[in-house]
């Protein structure tokens, strides 16, 4: 086999595999189910932030991008959306479901920790990227919204999320004072 034939074969194999992957039916269903009970947002600002950063995976209002129909990317996207809707669905909120109550109790914490939205989602959706103030505002709003549903077993979800929000706020409030070269914590008053 010549070098050019070897190169052609090396290029042809991935193309054939990619074409064959398109025949796998998983991940092709891009229809959104009808909305159920919409979660009650504490404010229009929280709703806007959630729609921007969460709704593609955590609602029945997913905006399917063109590449969501191309395997193997479609498999990953479909899996994210399916798992997100099962965990917490803002447009089909079921407060009677224990798993949903648990996810609601953890929502602010995952936003505060930067676990949501996931980094691979943010690569293709820069509009979902939240700055520190937006992340803190969304976390506070989610905490306020879901406090009534927090799981009380083993400590309340509300106290878990409040602690996480407070930690995130403290991290955000700590800044480096350029003029003195010291860190400041954003609080007025004397330090010990």
C-alpha cells in the first residue's frame, strides 16, 4: 500500500464511523414535552437568570441547536437534557417528588459552587455564562424559591444552601486591594 492510499484509508475510517453513527436513533428526539406546573419564581430577575442559564436542560423549553441532531454530539446533549429534566424541571415542577425536593434544596449550592451550568455547555452557550454578581443573585433567588421544599432529613436543605451561598458571597467579597497589596474582605470596621 502506498503512502497516499494509507492516508486515504486513515481519513476514510473516521468518516465512515461518523456516517454510521448517524444511523443510531438515540438522541434524535428533539421535541419538547408540554409544560406542567411552572416553579414559582421569587422575582422576574431570578426567572430571567434561570431561563438564560438553566432552562435548556432544566425545563421543557429546550432550544435545540443545529448540532443536536448530529451523532455523537446529539447523544451527549440528549443525555444532559434528559438528566436535567429528571433532576429538576422548572416547567414541570413536582414538589411531591422527594428527588425533586432534594434537587431544589441543592440548586443554590450547585450554582454557587460553579457546578451549574456545566462547563461543556458554556463552551457553546456563552450567553449562559454568569458573572459573580449574577451567580450570587441566581443562588439567592433559587434559595428563596425552594426553601419551602428543602429536605429536612439530616439537616435542612435550606441551611445547606444558605451556607453555600454565604461561602460564595464571602469568596466574592474578598478582593485584593491593589493600592496596599493586601486582601480586604469588603466589611467595614476593625480586623482582629
